[in-house]
RNA sequence: GCGAAGGUGGUGGAAACGGUAGACACGCAUGCCUCAGGAGCAUGUGCUCGCAAGGGCAUGGGGGUUCAAGUCCCCCCCUUCGCACCA
C-alpha cells in the first residue's frame, strides 16, 4: 500500500477539528506557553515564507503540548493596508471584498498545512469589533498626551500617496513597501510619543535574553542614545541665539566655528539681515542642500559643503567670537540641527575646517605628550586624554572634564545636561482609505475634538469608491466626513486620515486572549494568565518596525493599568526565521523562482512540505529550496509508512511492555534499545534547547534506518521493535502530524497521538557495551580498536598498548608520553 | 566607517567539553528487482598518490597555543545583513 497522503491528511484534520483538540483554555495545573507567529497580511495566497514560519510555529506548539504545557497557538489577519486598495482599483472591486475573499482562501490554505491553531480565536484587524479598540487606544493616548498633532517635515511616498514613519523609510531612503524614494514634505500630522519610552525601550533590551543578538543590536542602533549638554550660543550683535547639543562639552574651548543645518529656521532669520547679494547666495545654497535626497547626500562621499553666513557666534565658555556656517553635514532631524565645530577633536569638523581654512585649537592632549601643533595634525584626535587650552579645566581627564564643564554650564544657566535619542516620534497618519479611521473631529469652534469612547467605533464607510488615481477615498464621502461636533453640536469634519496599519499589529496578540470581547480590548485575566508571548516567530525585516511598535504599545497598555504593572515586554522569546532562497536568490515573482506552497502540498502533501522545510536548514538561517530535497523528504515518509505496514503483524502481536536494558540480551536488540533512547534524548534536546530542527529530523531518519535494518523481531526483540516504532511516531508527530496519527492508529491506539505524552529517554538505556577508540601517534590517526566501554585511563592505555598493531606502529620509536581519553582515544607522543 | 551573522565535499548541511571532520539528506556511480519506471532495495562516494597494502593533503588565508584545533588566541581576506556625516 502506498503512502496516500491525500486521503490521510484531510481525515486527520477533520478528526482534530471535531474533537476540538487544539482549543486553548486556562488550566492552572499546567505551565502555560504562548506560541505566536507574525500574522499574515491577506495578500491572496500563502508563500513559502509563510509555510516556513508556520511549520516552525506548529512544530513548537505541538512539541510543547506533548510535553505537558498548556499551549495557546492562535492565528489572525493583519487585514488593513494599501495592497487592498490597489487591487480594488485593478480588479474593480472593493478592498473589503478583496480582503475577505483572500482571508477565506488563506484560511483554507492554513488548514491544509495541518497547523494546530485554535480556530476559535481568529482575529481580523479590519473588522469594526477589532479596530474599535485600536481607536480606543488612540483616545487613551490622546488623553495622556501620547497622541498629538503637529506640523513637521515628514516622509512622503509619492507612489503610495501617503506619509510614512521613520521606521518605514528603509535602505537609501526608500519606501519599505514599494521602494520609491521618499521625499520630505511639511504637513500637519498625528504622532505617537514613542520617544517618551525611548529610554525604557532601550534599557529593557538588556533583559530580552530570548532574543537574537542581531535584533537587539538593530534596535539599539535604531533607538540610539547619547548623553550630552544642550546649550545656547549667542549670535553676536543680533539678539538671536543658536541651540546646540554636544556629547563632548569638554572640548568647548576648542570651538572654532558653529555650523547649522540648511533646513534650520535660523537660516531665514539670518538671511533677512544680510545684504541682498549675500542673502541670495546663502538662500540658494541652503535650498540646494535641503532639497538633496538621502541618496545624493551619501553619494557625495563625505565631501563636505558649506557657506559662511558672515555672522559670528560667541562661545559661552570664553566669549570668543567664531564664524557661523551653514553645512550640509549637519542634520536638522538630529539633536538641535546645530553644532559647535571643534575640528581638533571631531573628524567631520576637521575635514570641514581644512576645506574652508577654519582654525583648529587642540584642547585635549594625550597624557604623556605635549599639545599638538594644529598645523601638523593630519586628523582629529577623538580619543580621550587630558584637557588643555581650557582655562580652569586644564589637566582634567576627559571623563572628569565632561562632568565638570557640564556642571559649570548648568550652574551658570548656559545649558542643561540631557539625553538625546535617535528615535523619532511615530508618525501614524496615513492618507489612505483602507485603514482604521482616526477617531477625531475638527470643529471650527472647538478645534480638535476626540470622538467620545461611547461613539466608537468610527466605522469606515463601506460605500466609498476608490479613486482610480490612488487618492484617499474618504475624501469622496461627504456624508461621512461632514458630521457634528460631539462637543457643541455645530457642523464639523471628520479626520480623513487613517492609522498606520502597524497600529493594528501592535496589540493583536492581546486580542487573541479574549477575541470578540465587547467590554474592552482584551480581558485582564486572560492577559494575566497567557502573557507574555513565550515564543514569537517571524521575519527579521520587522526588527525595527513592528517589534519596536509592539513593545511600545505593551508598555503603554501596562501604564494604562490594563495589565499587570510588571508586564513591560510582550515577547520574551523571539525566533527570526531566515529567508527562503531558490537558485541563490530570494523567491520573488520578478525573478520567476517562486514555488507555490499549494502545488507542493497537492503533489506531496503537507507533511512532506513541512518535513523538508524543517530538515533543509536550521530555522534562523536561510533555506535553499530544492525540489530534489522535497522528494527525499517524501521518500522518507514512504519508508516510515512501509516500516509500519510491512511489519504490522509483528507489531500488533508484540508485547507493549517496556523491557528494561538490563533484561535484554543480544547485541542487536541492545543496540536498537540504545538507538531508540539516544534518539529520543537527542531529538528532545535539539528541539527544546537548541532549536536545531534539522538535526532532530536527521536523528529520526537514523532511527528509522535502524528499525528497518532490525531483524530480531520475536519475543523481547518484537517488544523493543514496537517501542522503537512508537518512539519514532511520537517524535515525528510535531513535524508530520497527519501520517504520524494515521500510523499510530494503525498500531491500535485509540487516543490522539497529537495529545499523547512525549517520550522520555531512559538513561539506563543510553549506556553502550563497547566503543571504538582510536590510536593516534603524534596526533595522527593510526588504528581503531573496539574495546569495552568505561575503561579507566590506565586500563585503556594498557589495553591499547598491548595490541599488536600498536606495537608495529611505535616500533623503533622512543615513547615520550601517552595520553588517554576514556572511551575516545589514546595518543602516543614518540620520536 | 560602526555593528551583527557567516565562510566546512559536487549540493543543503552535521560535529555539547579542543579528542575518529563530513552525521543526515540531495546528487552521482555500480549492482539487484522489474515489461517498464521520475518506484523500491543493496553497496560505494572529501581530494590525492598507489594494482593493493598503505601514505599524503584537507574546514576562506597566514601565524600561534596544545600531545591533539573546524572548535581557543593574534593578523588578514571574502560574503550577507543592519546602521551610517548621530554632533
């Protein structure tokens, strides 16, 4: 009988569903485990990345369930977003219709994988009962000043027709979704004050031991902390001043110029006071610099450009006058957009000073050297040392000087020590239709009016027509836009921008815990029991997007009192799966190297697809798709089938009693017993401790090979054989649940394999009777001997040295030393 | 430039502690079975010298520590990814 997966797989999915095998409920007697996958965007069909993600997730959920954990393993859909609008235009449908259809299809696909989801908990973010609570969170944040509206230069993607958050501008300044270069635009937009949490977001990373180092570093880079002094520099004879920030206040006496960004507001103020010719020149320079794209700036290779404003700044530390320049290397969106130029101790300032002939004053020297001659310096000295040319602070080591001068500035009221972050507030407005409406109304009398909680949700009008040119459909819904002010009843307009979809995905893992709840976003008791997520599985591309936003939301939720105050992090474990590669490149439609999961499942079955994916590569590395490899996995499952089917008589009549190792006689049966238990031991450790799923599969293949080669199938041999087959099926279950269940049933079991207890390795069965030890001469492998295991060092040496072959090997040599490692080797050092 | 992860057969990938490098698969080869096979089974398969026995060489390159190094230390090269004029 052949391996008929097309009959077996649907059969077992039906049985699991009928028995509600994987529905999660609280059970205080068991340790809980929250296994979570990054939920999919309903793009229309699963791709191999999804298949990999969910194969890893389901394996984990099933493994832990069998190991006595109370597992919650939910799935849902991140179902708002641009592609639905684009598809609506192209296919002349409505985003809601397109999305719903896709979700239905993808649910079918997910089911065909055999994942053990709790299907009662499906969450769809585009449904009013979900986004109502996204809006509610927005209102809570608004109340606390965490959501605010401001006019600012923002990232604009022309292709998407919307603004983007900083995190969504990637690489060389392109849109994360469509790779279009992003431009800056001045707009009034809604922001979330994620920077209020910057320090905590950074500090908590130290405790996330279950996260890959790579992701931690990426987040640390992204949040970017620097401690320094913010201070004012007066502009001579003008009544104006420049705010600057520095981490090296100890070098203040070395300031020889001040630079401001081309976009700095002071540029126009200074320009007003210039002679017309100069003004034109300066404004032209500033606008040329400001309009350059990120790519342009990088392409210039660090060659700095600048222009002298003709104004002078006064160094607060010593009253010295220095020129004020506009420079392209000063960024308006970091610090204050202005710096003190200290060429002696900052390489960028050095390059700039050399190019434009500005002064260089060394104010830090190394302890055992004199003050360097500025003319002879070939580069800036950025290393710590001892202050010089710094008046009363001469002689202080850098660290001390930073502290003392900082204090001095604060005492005089010149500045303030503070911490700067690279992280910017989260811009959440999107000029799109298919998203969560921002629950705000604009009233001519009352201004910005938040929609009262009891009026939520502000429902997205489903009769909107998506403009073919890609604009925001909400603008074409006057009945929806025009409303009354909840405050005063006067005519008012609704906010037509919707929320960034990353808001939807920032709290969905809470919603799974009490889906459909009407009285709040989630139940406190559910969160207390299930949170945090113990293992979160998804792609690394979210390292600085979703994974920062969700951490921020979790902290806000905790501060709102909706969860325990100590629930500060949502995900204690994180597994970032690698990409799926084919022919050396990421699978993509444009390269034409995509493999359709549906076709693989149809041709080989879900068990084969899952097995290949888990076997071909460790989860966190990239996976090379190989059609031949898939066939290999399929062949293996065929062998497992035959192993059971062809030996069914022996297996059925075999004793189910476990025969302990010390009651077993005969090398072959003892060898099999050992193989069974060492396999169980290794597989368990590979999955639980190492997440080395590929080697776990390899062990199971070895066990299968061992069972197939086993010939003593009578008496104790039959019992051990059956024990081995059962161990194989139990261990295989999380990888290939359908076929494992089928064969388990064939063995006469009535209970579900998926809910059976994971096998335990019997330590006494792990010992071996004899081992192969090697003889090395001067570290080179020479002979192999089979000896009883457990010999002591001396016994081993004695045994090996007395061998005829050993004698021949060392004949005529002077033995200097003999090293022995029990059960491993003997190394003879000889001349 | 900074940071992270990598570099092992023809291929994907294995090797807690430094202790038989290449598990397990794919591919390939030979044979068996078969009317046939994109089926199944068996055996072999790092490179190299050799008829063989038996040598030699091999984990990106170069040094070092050690009886013994893919593994530890130093220097260098390459690949991928992230950040990047961050004051």
